[in-house]
C-alpha cells in the first residue's frame, strides 16, 4: 500500500509542470522529501495530504476602485506647500483653486479634523474605513459638479460616525420637526467649510494687514495689548470705534466683491455665494411665554465612549470673562468657520485705507526727539527702552497709528485735536460708501489720553516718569542726566472685572462687592471644587499678564472666589458663617471641613486612603504670591512664529541667498585651500562628463545598452584621473599666489 502511494506521488511530482510553476514545484518536492519518511508511513501520509491541500500564495492586484489609491501625498504637506507658495508671492491672484478641491488628501484631512471635534479624539488616516472614503469621494464629486446643497436635512453624501439615524424610516412628524426647527450644522457642511478654509486661509493670511489682531492664527488679545504698549506711547488723542455691526452680517455683494479682488476661481466663489444666500432654517418664536414646568429629578447622564466631554466649569467661567471686543463671533449663513475669515477679508479694505492715511498724515519735525526721520521708520529716542517717550518742544512730529481687533478699532493721533476730527469725518464717509454703515460722532468719540481709554478691558493712560538716562558720549565717556518723559500705562479695569463677576453671579454690589456662594459646585467634593477654582485663577493670572496692576487685580479675583467658596462650604457643611469655614479650613481652604455631626464622608474616605493632603488650597491668597507684570520688550516689526518660519524658509530656499552666503564665506576666508581645491575638482568632473555626453549626442552616436554606458563612464573616468592631477597642481599654485 505504501509502495503504491509512493509511486503515485512520484508520478504526480513528475507531471507537476502543468499544475504548478517552477518555484512551487521545487518547494513542494523539498517539502515532501523532507517530511516523507519510509520508516514512518503515517507521517508520510500526512505530508501527502498537506501537499494536496496546499494552495500557492498569490497577492491580490490593487483594486482600481479603492479611493485610497487617489491619495498620493500627505494632506499636511499639501497645505504646507500652499502656505509657502502664497507667502513667496503674496500679490499673486489665485485663479486655479479647483485643483485643490480635487485633492482627496485635503478632504481626508478635513474629515480627521471634523471627527476630532465631533468625537473628542483624533482619528488616524489608517482608521478611516473604505466606506467613509467612498462617501468622501462622493461628496467631493458633488462639490465639483455643483450638485452639493448647503443645509441639507434628510439627504446626505456623508454622515457623522456618531449619526446612526435611518432617515428613510422616520415618521412624518419627525421629518417635519427636522425640516422646521433649528438643527446643528450638518456633518458634510462642516467638511466643505473645513476644506475651503484650508484653501483660502493661506491666500489671505499672506495679504492681510499687520494692523489686525482678531480671528487670525498667532495673533491674540495679548498681542494687541503689547503692540499698544509698544507703539502708542506718544499719542495724545484717541479715536475708538465700534464696527461690530458688520460682524452681524453684511450684503452678499460686498463680500463677493471683496473676495474676487484676490480670488478668481468661479467654483470657489459660487460655493461661498451659495453658502451666504441659502437661508438658514431656525425655530420661530411666537413671543408667547411658555409656562415653566416643575423641575423633575433627572438622573446623571453618562457620556458615551465616543462623545466629547463638555467644557469644565473653570473654562466655561473664564469664557464668561471675554471682553466686549472679543464677545461677538461672526456667523454668516452656512459659512460656519469661514465667517471670521470672510469678516477679515471685508475689513481688510479698511485696514489698507488706514495704512494709506497713516503715511499721508506723517509730518516729521527736526526739533522733535523722536520720529524725526523723513521715512518714519526710525526707532524712538532710547532703543533699549522704546516705550519711553521723552518730552519734546512745542513743535512736535505729526503722526498716527491704528489697530483693529475684530470689529473694534483704536486710532492714536499725535497732533492737534482738529486733525483727529478731520480723520473721523473721513472715516465716517469711508464706512458709509464701502460698508453702507451709518456712523456718527458719538459712535467714534475722540478722547484725550488723560481721561483713560478702555480697550480689551484694559485702561490706557499716560504716566509721567523722571528716569536717569545714561548714554556713551564721544570718547567713551558715560554721561548720566535726569530726564522727563511719559509711559503708556496699560492697567486692568477693576470696574470691568466686577461687572464680569456680577454677570457670572459671583458677587453683588458695585462699591462694596459682596461674594455670593457658588451653588453650581454644591455637589462636588472639596478637592474638586478647589481644583476648579485654582485652574480658573491660573487662567486669570495669564489673562492679566501684561497689566501694570496685575498683582492687585489677581488678588481681588482670589478674594472674590475665596469668599464665594467659603459661603458655599458654610451652607454645605452647616457652619453658619465664613469665619468658621476659615477657622477650620484655614485661609486657603486646604484643610478638610467637618459637618455639624462630625466628620464628612469625603474626609473619612480621604483619611482611609491616606490622601488627606491631596486637597489643594486656593492660590494667590496673598498679593506677594502673584507673579510680577511681564515687561519683556516687544519687537517693532513683530510677526507670529509660523510666519517667521515661512519667511525664513523662503529666504533660505532662494538661490541668491545661497550665493550670498557662499561669497561671504569665501571673502572671510572660512574655506580651507584643500576644500576649495576639492570643490573645483568636483565642478570640473561634473562639467567634463556633461561635455563628453554632449559631444556624443552632437556626433550622432547613441548609447543603447548598459554595457555601452559602463564603457563610456570608464573611459571618462580614465580621462578625469589625468585631468584631476593637473587641476590639483594648478589649483594649489593659484591659491598660493592669491595668499
């Protein structure tokens, strides 16, 4: 039996060419010979059946319909190249943006960003399912074919991973509710907005004025305050204007005209126009007050695994402290996150108009100690202390400056009040013609610096100082003399701080503010409540980082929060008064509090686990614990870090920069003679090979085989060896003669 089986196997192997290829045949023969043992026929039989069940491994050819085949490059590198190109040529008109709309890499990146906002976690590209990629491709094709409609409620090209609703099986009542009530922005709309933002933002960021500091990356309210402290020190008259009604909405024609000034792509313009024109369905309020229903007990809702956590209490409270200039966020039609960018595009024309007025208004005076150059770019009197403005004579330089944060503007004028009044009249006419915005003298008041100018919840006022100025005279002699001048004081407004605390129900009263208990944290533990308030205080310390009265204002915030918590703990632990709370919990409320009947359950659990010291006390309970004001110098032509990196990369990528650096190194003698000889030899070899190849082409001969190429390279190498020795000798003679 075993003999017959072996003969059958031999015949099968002999005729295996018709079944297997050569590689498979050798592999199978080796497998049978190594596993078939005549002394153990059972093992040989198993080897034979393994062979019969063997199937050669073949790789699947790539699926031509797989959308991932369209992803040729990383989306971040595509966007980086867009930023580099636009900053290299900032005045170039963008004409072919539809090519970027076709790039599936941008759509995948937008999907990752929107999913991160939706799900609360970043989704890597490898985790995106093929079905999602196919839906993304369908959405992209719909946008390119003009089949996409903003604000869809029932028919979607792609849905959120969280949305499990089957819209085809909904009842008529639910469908009517979806079509007639306010709904969150559809997932596909947010994807299109994100892609358009990635395409348009680098185009306009390279063109925007350096005078605007809102809704732009790298520019914050802190940046605006530092610019004001740095550049507005010498101005006497200030014009403060509120143009925030433009952020509520403007005419579609004005937005489109501002866009086509720099973008001439019909597909993108039509998409934005449709987003502005398509009506947004909102719930109509008939004005009838509904009866308040009795509040029922609600169970604590448990968040799903893929549901993002809500903002913590300290962050929500800090958002309530937003200054008036930063409260309003534009939202135009279905533009969503594109609205702030479009608002800056419209208001950029005002920035450019003001820059022209600044140049025309500048009139230097030679008797003035600052700004006396015709160009107006010279530093102030003391370059190491640019904020200090020394006192000048009667004839002063006429100058003005301008800054915009969102829809709020601030203009500083150095000169007579009549010049400020003339500028205000021209500004009113410009806003009326350009934005159809009716302004008057009351909406653009002119105030003197001595009265104090409120901007971003900080008061700008003038402070007279008498410093001792030291400078080096001719001959190296150091001279010290008493000077007099002014500084621009940027002080946090205590009145605005009280107003914000009152809005958040932390206190009542104006002249003698009385802290109110924070009942929002009634059910939280003492450790959690203290931790939340400490985070809020740390954020307030950072917000008032550049205020001259930083210690005073932060100490006041700490007093209000500490009093609010003391009243909360007095009500929670039935201690009747704040004095008893401070007596048990200490000044910073770091000790565990007790109830009237004894120890609280919270303290008992902490004591059992050995974590009694984990209750952190409130920070900044004393003024000496508050950090000092940040007076670090601010450069004159400041730019954000990402713009500095872009401009530096463009400069280094320029061939002229490389040639300048090379010539500078050669002039300073930083290259050794041997390095210089090797550089000459390398250039000579390269030129010789190129000349030989050109001579072959010109003679009509062709290189057909690899052997001919190798022979050619070998002959060139033999020639170059002789030439190299002569070149080295000549190079050494040349350098010795130059030295």
